[in-house]
């Protein structure tokens, strides 16, 4: 048994014992009486120069480059391995060019056939104008044929068409396009020159018109600006007089307002003085009240302090009880944690012991399997060597029959067969009846025409006697009568010439 592993771009095709068709895998154990073939799925490029004819009977050369490789799906890989990997005779990879020569021949034949079929139904203009559609048709038709081999077109490039030897179709088309382009260029140059001269004159006239219009507009605008300036100066003088009057009125109003404000401020000052005196008197009364309130608060604080001190003693006692409870709870928690830790460690130790035992059992089983494999292998090698020895002995004995006779004699097969046959018939008491109807030929037979009938009647009595002795069945009375108590040998009597005599009824 061998273990095979393929490269990232390869697969293994395995055939042989216990495999109906082909098994595809990346890695596998290959058993005896099985064969493995490694094949690559790397796409490969190849170019071809195809000569085809359009529907107008125009021949041309179509260069193209195709990138083709096995499709990476189980069904496609099985087809490819079954149909196209027969060139390799060992487990080496088929990525070289010699291993793929037959694949390229098949693909080239399919591409040439499908391309010629498509081109024969298209015109030259359609091929030029519908280049993309032509490429898609070729790929679709070729892919349909390659799918049965498990191949896939990864890319296809169709180059420029060329003339075949003896044809100048594309040369004439190129010359026609060149001449047409040259003439069209001359026409375009003349039209451009004409448009340039006409445009130049038009632009000059438009320039003069715009200049005159701009000068007239400038004069009109200048007169309007002068008129607006005079109107603005008159309006400014009137507005200046109005502003001077408003300034004088504002000055008088400000003076009168200042005097009124001074009187109001004096009144406010006196009012503030009266309010301050009132507030001073109120502050004296408030201070006295505050002092009395603070005295009462201090007395209340002293009483509260006494109460708080008593409460503190109670809190200390409660705190001591809580600490005792917490200590007991802590001890209980620690004990539980210790028991849990011991249980976990015991479980881990048991698990490790079972793992070690399982590993030891596995190693023992593997060693036993290896020993069994080696024993069977040695037995197979011994049988193979024995078969080679028998083959050589067969050649010496003159063939398989001679070898078989030699082995039967050597092993005493003939004596065993004789003993077995003797034991098979040992103890049997067969009863054998022999009779003779006389001479069946000669001159007597030819001279007696009743001899056949007489022979039949001579044969019936012994026949009936034998049937009666072996089966107990007697013939009908009208046909023949068996003697009572007589032995089977007395049924018939023999004449001197050996002929049987039928007994007569009394």
C-alpha cells in the first residue's frame, strides 16, 4: 500500500480493485492491484491557422489562440481522466507537451470543424461587423463539443483575418480604405480652409459692429451719468440743511433731558439713603434672632450627639456579629471550593488514565494490524514464489496436464480415489441378469424373416424378470405370467443355441 499526494494543479486518477470506473482524488492510499495516474489541470495555449470559406466563396486565413484545460468539477474530471489520460504509462504527471499531444489534436479538430461550419453560413461583412457575435458562436459550439471530454475554454482570441495564398481580397479592401481615407482627407482640408476664410470675414464684420455699438452706448451712458450727478448734488444740499436743523433740535432736547435726569437721580439718592437706614435697623433685629437660633441648634446637636454615640455602640455590636457570620460563610465557601478542586483533579486524573489506556490500546492494535499485514504479505509472496516454481515444473513436465498428473501421483490422489470408490460400493449386493438372444447376423438371420419378431419376444421375459426383482412391479397377466416362488433366474430357459424360451401356461 502506497500513499500518493498530487500537486495543487493536479489530480490522481485511481483504477483497479474495488473501483468500478475511475476515482478522482487529491490524495489517496493506493492498494495492491490498483493503479494511479497523475494528470494536470493547468490550462494550456495553442495557436492554429485556420483556412475557411464564407458564404460568398471567399477564402481567408483565421489565426486564433485558445486557452483550454480540464474543468475543475467532479463529473468533468472523471470524463477527462477516463477519455484523455491514456497516453501515460506510469504515475508521472501529464503536464508535458508529449502527454497532451493527443488532447491538442482532438481540440484542434473540434475547433476547425465548428469554425468552418459557422463561417460557411456568414458573409465577410458579417464576420467583420459582428466580430463579437462570431467569437461567441465559435466558443459556444466548441464548448458544447469539448464538454463530453471534460474540457473547458478559459479564453479565446481571434486575430485579424488574412488572405490565403493566391487571394488579395483583404489587400484590395485595405487599398480601397486607404484611398478613400486620403480623398476624404483632401475634401476635409478644403472644407476647413473655406470655413476658415468665411469665418474670418464674419468675425471682422461683427467686430466693427460691436465697436460702433459700444461707442454709442458709451456716449449715452456718459450723458446719463452727468444728469444723475447734478441731481445727486442738489439732493445732497437739501439733505445737508435738513441734517443741520435736526442736529440743533437734538442738542436742545439733550440738554433738557440731562436736567430732568439730574433731578431724578437726586430723588433716587435720598430714597436709597432711607432704605439703607431701614435695612440697618432690620439687620440688628435679625442678628439677635440668629444668635438665639444658633444657641437652640447647639443644644439640639448636643442631644443628638449623645443619641448618636449610643447608636454607634449598637452599630459596633452589629458589625461584630456580621463579621462573625462572614467568617463562618468564608470557611464554608473554602471547604466547598476544596472539595470541588479535589473532585475536578480526580476527574482529570481518571480522564488522563483513560486517554493513556486508549492510546496504548490503539498502539497495540496498530502493531497487531502491521504484524497481520506483514504475515499476509509474506504468505502472498510465498504463494507467488510457489506459483513460479509450479510454472517452471509445468514447463519441465510438458504442460499443465503433466504437472497435474505429477501432483496427483505425488500426493496419492489416485489411491485415495480408489479407496473412496471401494468404500462407496462396499456392502452392496447387485443382481445382474445376462441373456443372449442368439446370433443377430449371419446366414440364419438373413434366411429367417421372423427373426426380428422372435428376438423381441425372447428379450421380454428377462426384461420383465429384472423389473420385478428390482422394483416389485409385475407385468399384466394377459401379457406374461411370472412363476410363483421361482427365482428370477428361472423365468427364462435357454435353448441349446442360447435362445430364451417363453414358458407356457398350464
